[in-house]
């Protein structure tokens, strides 16, 4: 069986995005569920990496962390203001075509 991507979502990601992904069978963990509210960006990447989760954010600070050489299980970045439908479609496309291994230390821009 092929391993599928699991997501870890930033605190500002709409609950409707998380619900939409879960309805489609995607394993999603939120910052709140992980008891990581208020943690640093670096701590979020470590949490995601330790659980082999791809981090989804609309905060470009994570792009800087990647550029600075921080190791991670993958980052998906989408600009703020995107519709819920666009976010879900983009995340589902990544889920359907990429593996967790493909995402290691990689960024996908939606």
C-alpha cells in the first residue's frame, strides 16, 4: 500500500478546510488539536517532521525557514485570501499525486 500524505495545519487555516479534507479521507492534525497553539514556527516544523506530516500554512515565514535550511517533512504554502474550495482542491491534488517521501524538504506553492 502506498503511503499517503498526512497534513498538519497552521492555526490560521479555516476549520472548513480541515473538515473538507477529512470528509475526503485525509489525515489532518491542527495546531489546536496538537496543543501547539503559540508555539514558534520552528517548533511547528519539528512537530510536523516528527510525525511525518506536511505542514500547510498561508504564512510566508515558513518559506524563510525553508530557505534558511530548516529540515521538514514538506511545506505547502498558499497566499492568504484564497477560497476554501481552492485550498481544498490544491491540497487534494498534492495528496493524490505526491508521496510523503516526495515532500521531504520540499515546498509546494498553491
